[in-house]
C-alpha cells in the first residue's frame, strides 16, 4: 500500500511568528520569546493522501494555507508537528521566473536548475534538447538570462520543470505562460504528463481549469482541509462558501459603519 502513495500528510501543523516590523523579527532571532509576536496557524492538523498517478486540485481563498502546504511538499520549509511523506522526484511550477542566474545563459541555467533538482549531468544532457525545443526562445537560449523578458524566463522555467520527467508535479497558477499558443502548449504538456502517470497537485483559482485536469480536489480554509472529494462537487462547495463569506463580510462592514467603529481601532495590532 505504501508504495502506491505519492504524498501523505498526517496531522501536520505549521505555525508562523508574526512580528510588528522587520526590526522586531530580527530581534526575535536573537532574544526569542522576549520579543512580542502573534502566532499564525498556517496549517492546523492537516491530513490527506494522494496516490501515485492521481491529479488532485487544491482550492481555497488567499491565506487558506495552500502556499504553506506546497512549501512543505517541495522542502522549502518544514512542519513543526505531524508526518509528511513524499515519494518521488518533485518538480514545482511555482514562481517560474525565479531561481535563474542572470549572468548565465539559458542553456547554462538548464544545468544549474537541473543540479538543484538533484539530476546528474547525464540526466540533464538527456533532456537539454527537449527543454530548448519546448521553451522555443530561439537564439536567446545562449544569451544571458538577465537579457530575457519576463515571459521568456517563464517559458524557460516551465520547460525545465516539465521536461525533466518528474514523478510529482506541483502546479500553482502557472499555466497562463506567454501567448495563447504557448499557453495551450503548456496545457497539452500537463495532460500528457497526467496520462503518463505523473502525480499532479494543481492549485488554481480557475475552477474550470482545475476540473479540466483533476478528478479529485481538496478544499482548504484557515489552515484546515474542509472537504476532499470529486473535483466538480468541491468546486460547487467552494463557490457556495465564497459567496457566503462575501455576504458575511458585507454585513460586517455595514454593521461597523452603523456603529461608527473607527478603522484605526479595528486594525490596531493586539501585540
């Protein structure tokens, strides 16, 4: 059973310390608990399992905990409680333009990012031509990345992550890359990876796109998994939840307006 599991979270918790300023944050590193801060529960007792070959969507409002969950999967940060299992090489389509050395050429950055992802020189060489062909940026591939437009960097970043043949692909709002033709090329590539058995975790506010790729979805809010089920059903639940929250927020604003609660009092920090 365990060999079928790609990603498994078991009672995972992650809390951040929020300081009033960058200076307070720095002092907190030195003086610890003596510097006041607020605790923010980014993930609160999260448990779920994604089996190999599944394509699973992840929906939730800003601040729901999606980014923290992705950082834990990719090893950018670590949980303070619980157990996380990730079986397989992970490629993440997150910030496609980041991580490049601007002084190095696009081709040299293919090797740089390949090394960061743990590939051998031989493995990188085997996919180099595929990356160059997919990125389709012409002679710029041998020019310093610092001369690239943001779109060209995104194209190269996407190409590297999909052509290294990952076992787990994490996608965070990264399919709108370049023009319409290239964006469709990216979507077709993701479909082919799913068809080949790659495990996909797809994070998007575009529910139609999520349902296009995923049969199952997770719905998060305030650091918790509120629902786990068929993508279409989760999308309906999420829509209803968002509308309910918007209504609640409108009613709260109207109540405060009637009571004349000063904005500065409402926003005053409690630490």
